[in-house]
C-alpha cells in the first residue's frame, strides 16, 4: 500500500463489473482501483455515496476528430473544449487522429498534435495514425511508432481528392508490412469506384438528400466485402469504423467468427435517418457515410450486439461553416457531425427499458471493448483491481435534460433529444474530475497523453 496515496470509497452503488451488476463498494487507492467489495469501517479520505446510481468504468470514445482542418474548414472543437464536454459525460479517454499532411512527415504531424493537446486535454488521450505518402522514411518511422505505443493505423477506401485514399494494392502492402508488427487497421469503408461512377443531374446536387445517392449503401457493402477478403488473406487485424448499413454490419458479424475484425457504429446512424436530409437545413446533417433509412432494423442489430462498440466520429463544425456553401452542390458542405456529449445518452437509449442491461452493455461497448481495441485494455475499460481508477457514477433517473453534443458554437446534431442520465461523479485516475455534471477544475486540464513523444 502506498502510504501517501488518497483513499476513496464509492459506497452502495450498482457496480458494473465482469458483466454483472451488484450493489457493493469500490475502493480506490491513489490513481488505481484497489478492490471491489464491502468496505465498512475502513478509513478513507473521501467517501462517495452512489446509492441509486450505477458505478461504471470510464467511457472511451475511440473515434474523435479535434483541432484539425477538414477540407475547407477548421473544426469547432479544440482538445480543450472537446475533452471538456466528453469528461462531463463520463468519457475519460478519447482517441483522436493524427493525419500526415502534404509535404509533412508523420513524425512532424504527431509533434504538432502533441503541442495542441499538451496541457489542454481534460481526458486521457491517444491517437490513431493516418500515414498518407508511404515513402521510404515513412515506413521506418511507422515501425518505430508501432514499437513505442502507437498501435492503430487509419486508412480510407475513399476521399481521393483529400489525398488519403488507399487502393487495394496499397492496403495489401500496409497490411503485410505493418500487421506482423502488431498494428490494428481502422478502415473507413466506402468504395471509391462505386462513388466515382455515380452521376447526378445538376439540379439534384442542390439537395442534401442527394448525398445518400452519391454515397449509396452499395459503396459501403462492397468496400467491407473486399476488405474482409483482403484482411483474411493477409491476417490483418481489422476495425471497421462508422458502419451505417445493416448489410455491412451483418457481414462483419459473420466474418467475426473466422477472423479478427471488430466494428463500430455511431449514434447518428442509430437515431437519425435520411429524413433529416430533407429538412430545409438538411445540409447540416451531412456526414459520410450518409444518414440512411431502415433504422429500426439497424437498431435491432445494435441492441443484439452486432457492433463491438459505439463511437461518435465527433467532427464538429461551426454553424457558419456548415452553412457556408453555394446552395448548388452539396459536395461542398462541411462533412461531419458533432456527438461527444451525446454518446452515453444515445447508447443508453438502446436498452433504456432494462437499466441493468443498459449499464452492462455500456461497460462492455463504451469501455472495455474500445479500450482493448485501442491497446489500453490492460489498464483501462474495466473496474478491476490494478486498473486506472477512471470511474463514472451515473444516476439513471436524473431530471430530463437536452442532449448536447459540443460546447463550441457548432451545429447541434440532436435537437429535441433529451436524456435522464446525470453524471454525479467522474473520477479520472482516482481524482474527482466531475461533480454534478460539472468539471471540478475546469481551468486545470489533467488529462494525460497515453503515448510517448516521438
Ligand atoms: Zn472519422
């Protein structure tokens, strides 16, 4: 026992651990979970009463875009503002992206991201890497990064003009070279040939709904199909991001039985459908892949465990930027939706008529599974002795309040959505970080970057 460490006991909560809910206590010593069980009469520096609340491992949002330029626009959320609303809503770790820019080394891109995030992030943080040029020094660099705590490589089967597209030959080369070094590959799956083959009359391009025709379901299904085959041949560890169609989801679920593949979807694909694109301001709901139809069946798939975890693909644009387009071609609209603050509220909804089940699913699909895929599953994502004391005390019966995706002046993705979930306490590595849904020290971001400088 560390004599100088603070002891915290969280008492009488509905503790979610090892796939079960039981009313008990959690004892925290310093920055780690010490034990789970009844702790009557033992001394503690701090006692938190969790009666009537669930006690959960801190959530991990595996897919977040912050403080970056996307196309013509700069994102509305910095590491500070994005991590602030995340932590207020129980997300203790975020995984963001470092993309190698034109004429830039990936090493330089990582350094710039560290400069932006250092001292600014309220959550713990790590990055997925998007290499783009694959020249000789890049390969050597990536090998070094993989050996020093960077474990995930993001690749795209679309977005040629942005310079991030990877064709099948490139994917195969990357899988073969980096797979054996321990990399997990995150794939954005929309087949670029399908998309390039679609031609719409100019008049239709003015309507946001046309985005669903420009990026049809077949593009996702075909990309997933080709990718699963390639990953099977090369033995690549695969994670398919933001799955939007029932067909692709089902194929991945079947493939999961024979190969190492996981998938995520996001609340916008659960709770919003393509009808939002027919609104007068429908362009504000433009994202790729687009919102789709048939969401009830898609939610059934999600509720029955088809997706390993849920993420936001948080990509917040200022209202003025989202509205800045020529009203003739929706392909010029800022492409992405905010969601960080909404994540737990909209995942809970899938099982809200069975709160214990909802809590168990959240511990699995917002904490354990994403932590494992991010390579931090030995220290985060579960309430287990020795793990980081990232702990959420969640009141499922708080007063209904509006869901809020971002604290920036960004388009709200879920207007009119409310939630009864209230975050009574959030602890980050044993330190009280949120009380009553507000940060305890908003001026002192205490998040750690979980990867070493390069
Ligand atoms: Zn994304």
